[in-house]
């Protein structure tokens, strides 16, 4: 690989770069081909420099958190995949206000709040993504969501500038926010409620055990694959049709939670994509409901998942 952008990328001071790096090890599905370049930006300056190279050389660039809400194509991702590093992996508290970097795992955010006797982030424990992705997707569980605690966020825009966004600017809605209009989130600020640490930790554990009992946490997945339609939850629609255990290659509908499509050893993105397509077709044929994806398909020639 000797294109001009590779030299420019390699010249960014302190930037960690891996060429032709398989992405399966960086996603919760454990499938997907290589990125031309996988980079770690340890501070905002490096992230801005990577984006500048991508824009200047007309090279695709994809931000990647913990890879928990996406399906990467078997052929991989062309161009640059950016992960946020050290500066973005910290949690700081000032009274009841907590600032978390975009690379902080949601479970870590939950635990850090619990240790400080701050309630409101218990629902985040066990969600496999990072805080950047959690803000972008308005992650939620147990009747709560990021929108309930968010005060604002700092984002890196496609224009190369940083933008400070209020909760109103973020425009939270069901499993989405306006953070998706920017290149990536850098950090978020949240308002929690002071409480007894023992009580907060107990609630966190309760939520986790509920998740453990109802979700296949021991198998590779991307969490819930489909958004819940108005008529009923996607999992209920799939379960009511008796589709638990339905498979395509090494991918199958979880026996524990029908909105989880899990990947066994040897699974490919095409296996998962074919299963998504099959489930959507069966639900549409039986119920007239078009299930919309909650996960993102990324990369070169991603699986075809629309049966209509």
C-alpha cells in the first residue's frame, strides 16, 4: 500500500497505525475483514490531523468505538478506521456532574458513578459500547436512556472543528441523536443524583443480573439488531413467529432473546446478513411490519439485508 495518504497518515506525530488490520477482533460480532489502516488518536490534535488527511486525500474515514453496534463486511473497510485512545478514556466528577471521554466503556461509566455515590447511570452497566456510541445512539435499558442524564457533548465535526453541544443541540430521540451529524463524539457531560453508594451498586447489580438472565452475553452479537416498531417490540414479533434458533450458516436467532442474532465460531458477515434478511422477510410476510435496523452495516460490499 503506497498511496500518498498512507505517507501523510504515517507522518502524524505519535499516531499509532496498523495497516491491513483485521477488524473482527475490534467488534462484538467478531466478524469482518481488514481495515486498510486502523489508527488510534490519543488526543484531539491527532484526531483532527487524521480527519484532515482523509479529507485532503479524499479517503474514506470511519470512527470506531467498541464495535458493538455494527456489522463489518467480510471484505473489510477501505480507507481509515479511527479509534480514540488515552485522552478519551477517562471519567471525571465534579459534585453531581460527570464528564466521560467518548472511549470510556458504558459499563465503566456506570461503575465509576456507583463508586462515587451517583445514581442515574446504573442502566449503562452491561451495555457493550462506549460513551461516544451511547450518546450517538441514545443507548438505553430498564426504562432509562442517555438522554435522561446528558447535559451535553463535545464533538469533532466533519469541518475539522470541535463543537460543544447542549442536550437540546443533541436532539435525542429513540436510539438516535444529532451527534451522528458530526464525525465523532469526543466526550460527554452528565448530571447524576447523589445517593448512597451501596444502594447504587445494588441497583447496578440488579440490572446486570436481569440482563444476564435475558440476553446471550456469552455469545458474539451486536445487541438488539432491530429497532422496536410501534406495534410491539421487535423481539416479541420474532419470538411469536417461533423464529428462535433460526439459522443461516453459523449465525442464529438467540434462544434467549429473539432480537439478538448471535454468531458462532466461523460465522461471517454474510451469514449474519442473510439471517437479518430472512427474519425481516418472515416478519413482514406474517405481520406486515418492516423491521428497521438498529445496527450499522459498514465496509466494502456489506451484506444485503433488505428482502423487499
